[in-house]
C-alpha cells in the first residue's frame, strides 16, 4: 500500500472529521465526546484546521489518518493522532508520528487516556515516557489520562529518551517543518 503525507487542506475537513469520529467510536468507547457530531465537524473545520499544523496520510488520494500539533511556549504538543479503523496496524500512524517528530522542537508532549493501552504501547515504542497521570477532571471526557513526553537533547550521545533514531535524525537535520498556513 502506498501512503503519502501532506499538509491538510480545507477540503479535507469532512474526511478528517469522519476519521476522528470513526476512530473514537471504535477504540475509545469509554471516552464519549460531550459534543454532538455537528459540533465536532465544525471544530475540525473552524478550529483544528485553522489553528494547528495538521498532516494527513493518504492512500489512493483519500485521507486515512491525520496528526495535529501546535506549540505553546517552548513545548510542541501532539493534540490528535487518529486513523480510520481499517488502516490501524499498517504503519501509517508511525509514519505520521515520524514526520511530525522530524519537524518538531523538543520537548514534545501529548495526552492519552489511561485505558488506551494500545496508544501507550505505540508511544512508548516511539520513545515517549509518562510524566504525569491525572484523574481526567481537566479533560472534556472526564476520563483519567496520562501526560507523555519525548525530550531530545542536542547531543545524541545523551538523549533524554530511548528514541535514539529520532535523536540522530533530529541532530542531522536540525530543521523545522514549517507547513503552509491556511488563510484566515
């Protein structure tokens, strides 16, 4: 299967929302959204695509997954990584994450739900470590979550995580991915 990555476009909003909703229904049934589907679709279109860097994974020119990230102060946040359920387990999530990490500035953080064991395994394989667990009071779903972090030092001889391959690539390239911004 050929998978291409590109920056999300406004016309991807419907498909990104479809992926988000289908993936959450399949893999996160315990973390029900407090928002109706129409509000989620508007959030994807008006907030996510307008204010975050969103990369889509495509097969046959159709989005099958996406990753969203943003920066707050000195931290890169991965806020969303979802795949259409039939495409899980085929390396697409790993490609999206590697693409994001190649252009991100450390430290890199993300939240996962504590019950999402598959996500914990995925991020741990990719060098993330839990740094805090919460009771979920601060998230919309009110589900206990975990804050994970990947931090890379400039010297690959002493990365602060187990993700040495990323550290090497980061040091070799030392560039930031600056995707095209959507017009306001």
